[in-house]
C-alpha cells in the first residue's frame, strides 16, 4: 500500500486508487469501504468487482488472501496533529521488515460493545480505553513523557482535545510565550484566553467542527488479520506517535458512516450527528408477529371450560345413579345421548384453549425484497413467484361471468407482474369457458391498468361497479371520473359478450354443421350414392372454423364430458422483466397509461384429458393436473388455490400471505389459510352461511396449535409440501399428552424414515443416486422436466440466508431478481403430456403427492397429511377481507352442501386418515381437532333421538327423571350458565356477534337432523357394501340483474329427501305439546312438573328448527303441497299409534283395533 498526503487542503478526506490486473478504480472514503465476509454465496466474493456509491463490498477470506499481494493502494490522508504536509510518509513497500510497528492495544471491534437483538437496533457502544503510545527514543517505555523537543518530563494529554501530551512547564511556556496555541494542533487552548469574546468562541468551535469532520485514514493491507471469525476486520495502524484510535473515540473527530452514529448532512459537511438508518433492521425486523389473546379473557375462558367439565361430570354421575324406574327406556336413551353430547362437546372445546391472532408488516416485506441493494442494484422484486389455480367444472352451475370476474381480480393483484401466473382448470372441457376466458384476457388490458392507476378496491369489476358506497372517496386524480365511465361502459359490453356466448357458439356450430352436411351430401351425389343416408357428427366449432377438441354439446365419441382430449392454451404470454408503460388515450386506448405498467400476468387455460375407464378423482385430480402443468410452465414455489366464485377482495392478500412464508421459521409452514367470506347472503343469515363460528373461533384456536385445516379455497401452499416432502425440521411429541418433545432435523438422512422424503439438497445428499431415488418416476411420473423443476422450486421457496440459523439452507438475496425464461412450444408440449389421463398410473399422485384422493373432502385430507408429516400452517386474518365468494342461500342447496362435507368426514373416519392413526409429529390437541372432524356426523344419531324424546315424554306423561328435583334443576342451571358464559367469552375474543353464534347453534341442529344422518348412512353403505358416493356440484349464483330480487333464491323451495327428518321431528313435538297439555288439563291428578319439563325441551327443539320451518314457507308464507301431505300423513300415523298403545279409559270395548 502506498500512502501519500494530499496535495491541497481541499482534497477529499481519503482517496484510494486500487489497481489489480491492469484495472483500477477510485474510491472515496468513507462511502465505499472494503469489508471481508465468510459468505461463499456472496456475488461479491470474486476479485476485481467494482463498487458503487453507498454500497459495501464483501470478499471471502481465501480470495482476499490470494489477491492481497496483487493490490496496490494510493491513500490520501487528511492533515492530523502528527501528519503534516512537510512530513510525507515513506512507502510501505520500502519499509524495513524488521522494524517494529506499534499497533494500538485495542481495535475498533475489541474496544466496542455491540448490542442488539430481536426487534431492536444493533448499536455499538465505545469502551473507554487508554491505549499505550510510543514515546520518543529518549522517553520512558511507559509512553507518558512530554512530546515537546528536549523535554522528558511526565506529560498530560488532557490539556487539548487533540490529546497532545505536554508537561505543566511546557504548557505554561506555550500559554505565555507561544500565544496559547497547542504545539500539536496549532489551535488555542480552551482555557488560555478567558477574555475571548463569544464570537471568538463560535469561530473556534466552527473551525474545530470543520477539522473534526475530516475522515480517518484507512488502515493498510498489512493490518488485515486473517482468522476464523465470522468477519475479518482490519485494525487501525498507529502512525509514529499519534494514536488514531484515541483520536477517533476521545475527540470530536468524525466517526464516519455506520449504524452507531450518522452525520446529519452527508459526510464532512454537517454539524452533529443523528440516528443512523436502520441497516440491520432490513433483515432483523420481523415480517409478522403473534398477538396473544388478553389474559383477562383467556384465563376466565379456560376456567369456565374446567368448571363446565366438572359440572357435566357431576351431572352425568347423578343421572346414572338416579334412574327413572317408571320410564326406564326414556331414562336410558336420554342418559346415553347426554354422555355422547358431553364427549362431543369436549372434543370440540379442547382445541379452543389456545387462540391467537397474527398481524403482518407489509412495509418490511417491501423493504427487504423490493429495495435496491448490493446484489440487486436495480431494485427488481426478489419475491418468489406464485401460481394461482382457479377450478371450474360446469358452466351451467358456475356461470362464466363469475369465473371471469375472479380471473380479472387475480390479474390485477398487487404483486410483481412477472411473478404471478394464473391457471384456469376447466374440468368440463367446455368451449364456453374457453371463449369466456379469451374475452376476459381482452378486457383485462383495460381493467388492470385502470386498477393500478387509481388504486381500485376491490378489483373484481362486478363487485366494484355494484357497490353502493361513494366511488369518489379518496380519489384525487382529475381524470378518474372520465376514465371510470369509459371502463364501466366497456365492462357492460363485456358482460353482453359473455352472456351471448352460448347462443353465439350454438349458431356458429349449427352453421358449420349444416355446411358440412351439405358438403357430404354433395359428395354422395357425385358418387351416385343417393340412397345412402348422410351422417355428420354435430360438432362444436371454434371461431376460426376448427373443431373444438374438448366437450361437444352433442356428446359425441371423444368429445363428451368424460371422454375428450387435453387442452392447454396460454391466453396471455409471460410478461417482460422490465416495466412497460402505455400510451395516451386515443381510439384504441381508453385511458391514459403513460405512467402505468400495462404488463399482464401469464394466463393459461387447462383442460385435462379424460377417457372412459379411468378414475379422474373429481376436483383433486384436476388440482394435481394443474400442479404438474404449472411446474413445467412457470414453476412458482408457492401456489394459491381459489374456487371460481372466490375472487381477490384485497389486492394485497398475496403479500400478506407471503409475509408468513418468508419470515423467520417460515420454511416449516406448508400453507397459509385465509378465512372464507361471502357476499349475497341474506341480512339475517338464515342458514348460517357465513359460518363465522368455524372461521373466527375454531380456526383461530387451531392457529395456536399446529395450524388451521385446509378448507379448499383461499390458501397459499408451499409447492414442496404439495409434493409430499417433509419439513426441514419437525418435533415429535411423546409421553402423556405429548409433553415430551424431540427435535428432528429432517435434512439429515439418518433421521428420515423409509417412507419419508426430504427435499433434495446437494450438500446433504452426497451422490446423484440419492436425488434420483427421490425423484423416481414411481413418485412423480416419467416427466424429466417435472422432476428437474422440483429442486428449483425448493430453492426459490427458501428463506433468505440472513434469516437462516446455523446449519440451515437459505437463498442469497437477489437470487430471484432475474428475468424468467421465455415460454416455447416444447415446454407447452411437455405440459400437455403431464395432464394425460394415464400419467398418474403407477405413481404416488393422489396417494402421497399432491391433493389426496379417496374422499369428497379432499381438502381436509390433504391438510391432514401435511400436518402429519410435521408441517405447520398459519391462519391469516387480514383487516380487509382477503377473498370473498358466494354461498348457496337456498335451503336445499345448503343442505346438499352440508351433506357433501359430512359424507367426506365419514369417509375420513373409516379410512387410514383417521387422527387415531396420526404420527407423533402431530400435537395432541391438533389430533383431537382432526378426530372431531371425522366424528361429528355420528352425533346426529344421538341428536335425532334426543329431539324425539320430548314428544315421547309428552305422549307418555313421563319424563327423563323421576321428578324435577332441586338437584336436577341446579345441575341444569349450572350447565346452561357456563355454556352461555363460554359463548360470551368466545364472542369477545373472536369478534363475532351473538346473533351469528345463535344462527350457528340453530343450523347445527338443522344439519344434525337432516344432512348428517344421511351422510352416516352413505358412509356406512360405502364401507360395508362398496356403494360409491355421488358428488353434487354446488351451484354458484349469478349476479342479479337490475330490478331482480337479490335474495330470490332464498325463498325457492325445492323438495329433497333430506327434509323428511326435520319435518317429522317438528310434527312430533307440536302434536306432543298438544297431547300433553290436553292430558294434564283433563287429568284427575295433573302432573304439571312433567308437563313443564316436556314442553320446555320441545320448545328448545322447535326454536332451533325455526329457520328450517320458515324456509319451507317460502317468501309469502306459502307452504308447498308436499309439506301438507307429509304433515297430515304423519299426524294420522302418530294418532293411530298413540290410540293403539294407550287407549282412553272406559273406551276399551270400542277400540278393538289391530294392524292387519
């Protein structure tokens, strides 16, 4: 290193000229500083890498050692007390190697305490130290002699701020003879002139500040000390008699730039210091935090659970010990039902003991992944890609306009455009859905820039234009109203085009078919075959005059619902990496997009191949086809799954979910589940469609355990978890209630079981054979492109390196800020091959990989398998609803929906996915929650019996107890009060309303007496007799037109066999009340206590069934004829049975009735 003094006082504080291999660069300290790093993945660990202003270079120790001799520096050091212009420093290269170079006792690192931690700023605190200095040759070795020539007295360094050591005699000589100037810094001593004016003091202070703001000299390369620490820091080189360390820390000299202090007005020109920028905060600040429920609510809640459990135990014990001998059958049935209800309540209540809430910080996400840095100087987004899956099956039950609005909300999401890819799965292979998607892609070129420009929420055009609030709120651009009017007019035309597509396709196909028929007839006439009848298949034609390869309306061979070819069509190609701005409004451009990025995410239509003789596994099979297709075409490390009627209501929803995936510990998260919110529900929510008790109480509580269940939509998955891989770390729970925990690091081969897969990482799998065994065709199929995409997806889904702990793997920052590869024909051809109907044969798709087959509720089973492997999930409740969808408000549709859910639960109970067989990696309370999922439909058997008991009690004049004793009433009161208080506390910490809680209780009984018993029957038939369970697609309601009743579907009554049990229970209880009241009033010895008990429980049943009865009456109270028929028939049968069983006294001779 060559050190030279500056030629002029105005030169920059420190200048370095670095030359190596014929190249040189100029640096100005302190902005570009050279630091050494042990990070082998750093993109700056190579020599000859240029540095930009404001950045920090890092190089590995080994490479620094190799290049240290080939570097030459020219350093200009500013004037200091011991560095004057007339005394240039000698060239370090010509120094005597045997000469002793004295270094300060403490370096900057060893003389500073660094503090910091979780959610706190890292700071450096300077330790007071007095480093020993070299004295002149005639001074003592203690280093405290006076520095004046010819004086060897003991010196004092506190006379001047420059720490020039001077004895008292010499100090007095300087005051009296030297004019009060310090021999070291040539400045006045502070106490030398007491008569100086305030102006002189201000001038002196300004001069001191100007000099103090000069930069410190950089150390030489010889001062680098190579060791095995995390970072290699160079110590400060003491020059002759001047101690730079003490000058730095004990004077007002500048500290340079760092996270301890920071100059106010850039380097060298400021006065004082301010708080430094948050350098370390970028990687240390958490993206999410967990907010615990207040102990003032949670502690009483848990106490009430214990109290109610004790009360139930005492009550059931009393009931068993005090049977009703007069009606032993009534007592036995009621006691059995109560025991089961207590068990069911315990299963439902235990997982609710640990509810939590979570919040995210989107500003940290943007700063960490979308801000310019050394590895990403252009500030491109370093966020991982997300593939969005939208599934539809029948355009008649799922209107194309609803699906189109969902697609538009996805394309306009606030996420990097080149990182979003949307895939629509059309399991029906309909041309209507295909052309509707093409129209959607065309309208998106107008809608998406409009949303970005004016920050539109929600970004579903139907929901946005249909909202009743003031659309001008918070809008400040002058062109907003004009452009909104144009976009609204264009959307109205878009709706007309979508709605006219069925008729347009039919007329087009008829015209082409007629033309084909005429051509065939003409050929027959030319051939002379006039008697032969011409048969032309009724094909469905595309607009370009070619046959549609999917399903035809006529259902011909190779073109029916279960027999058609696979189709993949990229409606929108992958966008460029750089933003593309639009043009000013003209004939083609409706809005001004000169300042708006007009790129659109990739949009792909997918319809998997279907052939007779293959089990296509309904929705689960369609989702697995999308997983394979997206892996080849885009390979986003994360997957968002949405139903066709669930659109993105919050454009920042994806970012909210990614905060959990990319935060510390996020590599153990398999999915982030969002709550389902619904629109179009009647204000009273008659059939509990919002299901808030489940989404806001149960799911929040599960989030405090191992995570919420997967509910089929609104969920962001980690792709490697979908592939069936185990998490990098897991915990096994052993012992009583799983209290003994064992940590597992599943990246290590020795801790993997035989049937377990870990993500292939080359550092842990030494040879290629291990990786190939994991990616064997028997697991994922014979597609080499799919197999090769798995390690890439795993790498892109990793956390950043600075968030990983010791021994873990992370990706370097900026690794994803690169352009994506273009989409070519070979890639699309490979994607078509993986959606063939036979691709999954002899593979683990649907068994271990992807969505799991074998149940109509594939969502719950898929989430259960992930939790069983040790993954955990997160429940993300955003301030603004993340997604919104539609729900069936019609009673019949609602019952069929509940029937499908309950049937899937019964299938789970009778399969190996029962939580009784869960692994030790699943927490005990999480296991109880999953066990309750498979168990709850069986409660309906006991519930139906218990709802009939009040009527039987009124018919017979007996009650479930011998008499209404004070003990029975106290127990009943205690159980009721604790249940009510628990409900109030749940309402308090979950945020639901009392009305929503009561609606949930009502529909629990409605579903438990209608759909759940049918589900149990279907499940038993499948297990015992092998009868397959039919899948009924839930109809999606279309948006009502102007003037139509928004809730017209609510009052439509469609008869279903599921309505028979609730109607029967209502009629029995109504007739029972009438019979009981009549008997008691005309009895010689009336038993009012038993009447009151029977009437009370009958009234409890009827109150819960009130929404069901109201739904049967329709809009104007008109009840269908079938209801009257059933009611009359049941009344006659019940009356005849009662007269036969208990004939009136004195009338026995006239009541000789018997069944034929």
